[in-house]
C-alpha cells in the first residue's frame, strides 16, 4: 500500500489513484467547507500551470496535496480546451521530473517498471566522466526520446549495450517526465459536462478566465488580426445585432460585447464608432470606458469577457448552440469556429 506522502508526491500512480478511490469522494462532497483547502490547491495547480508552466510541490499537507490532483484534473477536463490540456499535463510532468531528480535510483526504476512497463536494468558504469545508472531497452527509449530535438538524445549518439541504452539518473527522470505528461494528457482530454456545486463551479470559471487572459502570452493559438463575425458565439451575435438595431443593452451585455471585440482584435476607434453611431452615448465617455476595458487606462489590465456561467447568471447567454455545450468561455467558442473555418477554407472578416 502506497503512503499518503508518496501519493501526494506522485498522485498519478496507480496506488495513489486506488488510495483516493478508497475515500469514495463524490463531486457534491467537495461543496463541504472541509474541502475548501483541497479546492484551493486544485485551483492553484491549474493556475500555476497556466502562469508558470510548472506545478509546485506543496508537500506540507499530504492529504490535501493528494486530493487536489484529481480535483485539478476535473477542472481542466471541465474547461475542455486542448491547449490547456497540454499545458497542464506538461506542468504536472515537470513537477514530477523535479521531484524524481532527488529520488534514489531504486525508486526511479520501480516507477518506470511498475507504472510504465519499462524494460530497465539498474547498473553502475562510468564512461568519460559520466555515471550511468540504468540500461533501458531501445524500444522504450525511442518511444520517449523521439520528441526531443537535442543531438544528445539521438540514438546514434547514445552508448548502447546489447540493445539497451545507457542512462544517467537525470536522463531517466527526464524520460519518465514524457510518460507522465502523456498519461495526464490522456486523463484530462476526456472532456465533458459535469453538474458542479457552486463552490466548485466558481473555481472552474476562474480557471477558464485566467486561461483566456493568458492564452496568447503562453503560446496558445493567436486570433486572426481581422475580426470574423461569422465566428461570433450566439450571445455576442445577439448583443452585436441588438446594438445595431438600437436595442437597450444591460451593463453586462455591453461589457461582454466590448471586451469580446477588444480581444477579437477590433480597432478601438471602430468599437467607439459602433456604440456612438447607434446610441446616444457620449463619445468621450464611451472611448474612456472602452480604453479601460482594453487595458489602456486604470489598472492596465485588458479584460476578457465573462465566462459562460457568469453570462448565464446575468441572463445574457442567448440561444446557446451545440458548440456551446463543449465550451466554458465565449472566446473559446470563437477560436474553435475560426479553426473550423480555416480547415474548410472559409471565414469572412466582419467589415
Ligand atoms: S454558452 Fe457561452 S458562448 Fe454560448 S451563447 Fe452562452 S455565453 Fe455565449
């Protein structure tokens, strides 16, 4: 039986998964205040993945650390974005790599064999000042090193003995990182809708928002420079068409539309003109508000539209369609539509 501390360090292990299963936790149980630290840490894991690209190892409270992993996996699964899946899986895998570098050779070998089925032998061999501690069968080696670009990982540059590649301790840890990333990516990519208690949904929304705010910076798909109105989600189309027809919009609807257009790359003058020409809004005040949302004034934060859950709460989620069932944020809808248009060779700019 795996210890709680071991499960906290490596929560993806089969033993750790079984340990969590013995607690028979249900999603609704997480609404109990006694789980707020677990939820906080779960949210922190995903936030660290988004912001830092690595999840920290917070091992002071082993039970919280262990339970926060499946919670974080659930958050990512519910957000349902392929780029976030990859970002999170990599950040958790880098955490594991950092921890493994401090483990004994025996521990590394046990994980490699028991969790990933590696054909691996423990050795001790010194060559050219390098201490090799493992021999890994070349098929397992190739499966994991194939994505590395550095010359030192190419099979022709490796020391081999009877079909086995010699590895240092750190190299073995690096190859295990690849396995862990793959395993976690498969786990989080099972996207789906789950009815969540409010305390959990709030955190999912925050994670989805944080991800949208940082997507471009962390290398996610860039939006096209021209606005593609055909790709607008139903709520934004409704707000846009409402504005054009002179319908009075709520503050939330105006904020959602403006922040959406800002993030979609519409020129600020054009947005100001849209509002001023079809309403009796004061141009100076409208410009000030739009520039504030665009991050040119005040806190210098560029705002993103609210999440779908917040839009629903404020009654501005109109006519959600089939794609809406898969996403948590209006900008995610827009990105997916644009990707689909590109695949089909379609898509017209708005103006
Ligand atoms: S589900 Fe989201 S994207 Fe779709 S209409 Fe509602 S708020 Fe807009």
